[in-house]
C-alpha cells in the first residue's frame, strides 16, 4: 500500500514548465489534469505522464467544472500570462475552494497583487536572480 | 480503509487510465487486473476468475462497455460494475444502470472518486453476504417471520443473484414444504448454473422428486 495520499491536481498551461511539472506529479502517482487552449501543447507532456488532458480555455468556469476543479487538492496556474494566471487562481480559490493554489508570475511587479489575494507564487525572474546570486557569492568566495 | 483484500478487474483501452485506476486500487490495499477490451472481461469471468468488482470504460474497440454489461446481464452474471468514461450518453447510461451497473464516474477522475467506487462495490458484496448470514441464522433459530422479513427485499435488490432463491429454498425446507424448497433451489440454479449450495440441494432433492414422478 502506498504511504502517501494521492492528490488530484489541475495544471493550467502545457508549456515546457507546466508539462514537465505535470509529468513529475503524474510519475509520483498523483491524478493530474492538464488544461490548455492549444492541443499541440500537450505534445510537451513527457512519456511518464499518465494523466488527463482537456483542450479548453481555463478562464471559462465550465471548463474548470469539466475538470472537476471542486475536487482538486492542488491547482497550478502556469500559463505565460500573468492576468490569466491571476484570474484562474482566483476562481480556483474562491469558487472551487481548492485548498492549495500556486501561480506562476512573470512580472515581479505583479507579485503584490497575487500576495494580496493569498495566492502562492513562483516567479522565474526571482528564482533566476536567486540562483545567480548564489553562484556569484561562490565565485567571490573562491577569489578571496 | 477496507480490511479485506479484494480483487478488481479494470477494462479500458487507454493504458494510462488503466494504470491510474490500478494505482488507486492498490493504494486501498486491493489487487487489480487490467484488460483493454470488453471481450477480455467476459473471457476472464467465464474462465472462472472471481472479482469483487469491475471498472469498465464505455468506449472501447470491439466489445464496448454497454455490450459488456448486456452480455453479463444476459448470462445472469451479477458482479458490481462501475462505468468510467468521458462520454456520458444518457440513454446508454440508463440502459447500463437498468442492467446492473452500480455507478458512473466521468473522466477525468480524482483518486477520491475511485476510492468511493471501491467502497460502493465492496459494500454491495458485503451487504448480500451479511444479509444471507442473518437469514440463515434466523432460519436455524426457527425465527421464520424474521427470516422472511430480511429475505424478501433481497429478491428486489439482487434480482439476478441465485442467493435469494437459495435462501428461500432453505426457509421452505425448514418449514417442511419440500416441493416449494425444491422449486426455489431449481430457480437459484437457473440464475447461476455454478452456484454450489443450490447444486448440492438440487442433487439431494432430485432423486426423491423423480421417484415421486413430480416435474421440476
């Protein structure tokens, strides 16, 4: 018997990041649904992905209903558009009461808005900066 | 969590879906076999494999889910069955439910939905078993009205099962009405030719019946 509970996860956006994360979660035995407006984006999903795909616009509540968002344990808004991510995250939190909502935020200037609505965020620019800082610190240490 | 380790059969032409359902069945501490077509389900069941429940897709190449349900119904095989499909045609679903399907889960499904379906299927099995034991106990205690009270609903809840007729046969036997008992053991066998308790009773009664020149 598996020791960890399986989650029901909805991923919005099947770009490189969304598709890889969906593949990882699926490989870890979670039930994953990926939603994308563009069907060809599902080609990004790795072979280990065993979940479902829905072609549709996640800003349409009916599409989220079809994906059974009310049953989701985790909702990941990972499109390349901050407005879309903010809107679908809000809907997931307020209408479908998903307990964990995480959104990708491209522009760090938008972060206060997401945090104001208590949406957890992933910001690629800040993550890259943080990694770059660590590397620079290491180089500086070696140069002493 | 169910304590008993049950055996399920999963029929779906998408291997990803089969694997996902099997994962959740295993998470609940049960075993599952997977097949990709409806014919395989019948082959396994006709081959004598016993399952506590079947998960079946509606749309599969070859024999689809509805044809499978029809075939099981025609053969009087009663087994808890849950349909899992992305396509919910109302007419087809209505027929499926009339012919014994227990539940319907639309795709995509959450782990919780599969766990609920497992519980529903196991409860169905347990209910008939528990009720049977209760009826047998009451018959042994000669509490005939009580036994009848428990027994009669089983006919409507499990119309395709051989068990209610077998139990009714036991009741009539205990009441001394051997002709009526024999009739119900025969009815039980007509529903399931392989139902051992009725076969034994039938063999026990038949010589006596033939000797007395009575029709079966």
